[in-house]
């Protein structure tokens, strides 16, 4: 590495909190599926900032919308109206079929907002005794890193020495409809769940699971809250991952790709009266719904649809998945995925996935390990067949490599 890269890494280590362990590359530019480091090396981005850059790096139409709006008006707070918010509401509601929208900034804020909203709905509409609302969540979930969220995580590393935590959550196995049914009580207000568990290693539930979940939530008057912050907006080959089983959530959480990677934008979408319980002063955000965010999100949604990115995710995801399954390597335990949300799980004896990700870096691929033995693969939705085929060649080389 050049001295400048060494200096940058040293400065980051000296001043930054040690809460991440990134792959040892310093990126300085991106375009489409490609990113370049400070030394000019080019890489195919197979993480997309955890699906936030689904539309590709620095998409020109989103960039143009951002620059134009930044010249006009960036922030008013919600003390005043702005001319972008209503249009954002209208367009995201039309795209997703939602009835109400609560704009926030980060995915974790959207989760926290949903928790507050379903509890309030439980007390004021369902009639749950005050202070006794329960929310069911899944083991191995990942909904963010705020104090409220890590309180119902099952990841010891996430929870350790951050307590005490708020009560009111029940944890059940993911993909087990019988466990959900057994956990529901008269005080249950919601089931908060990811359609596919991304951070856990792209864990896909059994076919029919969410159909049964929808039936149970409807029967017991429980709000089904789907965290589509990673899976939503085309990542799985559908606009929303719920569409794979033809269901509709009561509350849907979006973020990440909602801005195409340009700006923190998230939203809580409701198909019923959950958000209707909120009154002025009870919840908000200075930056939530700001005109810059709304203009960026409008452009991000528009190019997603107009440029066929969702359909491309389905086609290229199937190509990528089959190509990974065709790799004959003793290191591979399982390959799984839906759309362009993929994972290669390695046998424990093959060693940690981190070293395979570092080897992939040497081949011009940037991917990220999770849960020690799994490589996550999530390229931008604009990836082409030729790029998928080239990536598969690099994966085949690395996954059959002898690290002994």
C-alpha cells in the first residue's frame, strides 16, 4: 500500500471509535457497479453498502435531482411545509400501495418509529392495558443498533454491556409459524420480522411461512410489521419481498435504497390506522421528510422502475445463484439467495469467510463476511450478465483455492 493509504488507515484508527472491522481497502470513487480505491484499483461492488446503493454508485439522475434541490432548499424542519414532501408521499404511496407514510432518516429510526406506533395503536385501538403491549420478534434478527433494538437481539456481541433493556418483546425462532401462534397473547400488538434475514446470512424462511404468518396476524388482530429495509425496493427481484408470497404487511419499513445511497432516507408505511394514532408533538424528526431527502428519494424510486432494475435483479439474481451453485468446491456448505440477495455459507473447517473476502478483493471483487462462515453477495441491481459471469469466475477461483 502507498504511504497515503497507510496514513489514512492510521488516522482513522487513531481518531475513530473501533466499532467496525472493514476490509482493508480505501475507496475514493464509484460508478454503477464499480468502485475504485485511492490507488486506482477497480472492484466490482458485491455489497452495495448493504443494499443502499441498489441503483448503482452515483446514478446520474439521482445526482441531478440532489444537486438541483440542494440549490433550491435543503431543510425547513417539519415546523413548516415544503414543496417536496407531499409529492414524495404521493409517489411512494402509489408505488407501494400504502395509505400513510411517516418519513424518517435511517433504517433504525424507522424501526423505532414502528415500535412506538404499534404500541400506541395497541393501547388506543386494540385496547391493550397501558404498559403491557408485547411485540414478537425473531431470533437472529437484525433491525439496527439503537438501544431499543439491541434489547431484543439474540446476538451477544450486539447486546453485551449495553443494558438494561426495555421489556415488552418475545423472541421466537425465525420461519416457525407454530412458534408464532404459541407466542401470541391478548397483549400482542405486532410481529416485527425481516422477510429474509440479511445480517444473519441471507436466511430464507420455508415456502408458505409468510402466508401462514399473515393469516395468524389477521386472526389475532396483530400488526404484521415487515422490515424491508434491506429486502425492499427490488433487491429480491420484486418491489417488496412480501410479494413472493402474495401477502401485504400492515406496516412496511423502507430505507437504504430509498435514496440510492445519496442521503439517509427511510419511511414507515402503513396500510391501516396504525400511523393514524400519532398526533402533533408525539413523534418526529428535524431532518425527517426534509426537501432534499424527498427529492432524492423521488428520483431513486423513479429510476428503479423506469430503468427496469427490479426485473434485472430477478434475472441476474437467478443467473448468479445458479452460477454459484455450479461451483464445485469442498469449501461450500450451502448457496442460497433470492434476487440479488445471495450468500455462500462455508463449512467451518474451511476457515473464516473473512479470508475469502480478502482473497476476492485481490481478484477485484468486494464482498463481506457475516457470522464467521458466510459471504454475503449483493451487487447493485444494474449489474449485467457479463459482469455476473466475470464475478462468478473470480468466486470460483477463490472458493476452490487452497488456504492451507
